[in-house]
């Protein structure tokens, strides 16, 4: 009963937040700070509706490292509501082109200045990534990427794709890993208290003197740091 009520309220909330986001986008289209405000529209009420408690361990680097490439683990569609609480100023997200067909959310995502990648067309995808690299270099804007490329459903981190790391190296900006605990396998939406989610931001990893030859080692380092962090948070939440 509680689960059904929550899903009904979330459906209503999703539409209301979408309308607010589209209105904001129409008032100041493609402003890179729209993404942060839209994320808050979705995230803040959603956490109350879902009955989730958020424990955030952030650092000043995450707030001030600008521009940068933010990388985060991707568990489920609920990531929008989890990570939306901490999206920093002037940060846009990379998403797949098919998102634009999602009613309200797709239009909001586009008007918020986020980047839509056509993964089925490698030429267009490379062109979009090249433009994104220029954005990092010249427009004081950070990029949020889920380097796994798809949801891992609360299992182990999937292999990381190269795009986010190539952009960071080419633009010479740091990479800031952001990790969420494995909430998708543990939250209980049929209970009043659905559970606790931890988010931890790690130290920025500089790329200023790296080349594309350093790409495999950079990806391996980031993945190892994130995997270790997630496992540590999971142990902390389980009391182990």
C-alpha cells in the first residue's frame, strides 16, 4: 500500500518538476546553471516522498574544482533523485539522445543545456564530445558523466567507457569521482523509513600533464578509487 502511494506521488511529482524545469529553461534557455536547479526540483521533494535519508560527505574541492569532469556510478533511474541533491553550479550532464523523447523531462534536459549524444552514430557522437571539450575549456562549465554508460542495477561497477577521460585529458581539467552507496539493492520503499544513502566525493585527479597514452591507467585508477569507496560506504551502512 505504501509503495503504491509513493509511486503515485512520484508520478505526480515528476510531472510537476518537469513543468517547472521547462518553464525555467524557457526563461533562460541553455543556461548551464539550469541543470543544477532542475536537479533540485526533482531531488528535494523526491527524497521525502521516497522516505530516503541522505548522508553526504562532500569536500570543498567538489564545490570549487571548476571546470572539471565529474564521474559517478550509475545504479538506477533513482540516481536522478539521489545525485540531484548535490549537482554543483554550472554543471551539465551527458545523456543519450533518446532522452529527448521523454515527455517534459526530455525537453527540460535539452533546455537545461545538457549534452545529448547519439550513440548510434559514432561521427555525431565524436562531434558532440568535441564540442563538450571546448565547453570545458572556454565556458567555465563542468560536465557530469556516468562512465559506465548504463545502469549497473546495484551490482559491481561496469567497465568504464573512455569518453569522459578523453575529454578531461584534452581539456586539461581535473576529474572528480562521486560515489553513491549501493542503495538500489537495499532500499525498502514499502516501509516508512526506506533506508539511508551515502554520497561521498573523492579528491580531484589532475589531468593537466597527461596524454592519451595515459588513458588506460587513468581509467583504472578512477575505477579502483570508486570501487573501494563504494565498498567502504556499504560496509559502514551495514555496520560491518
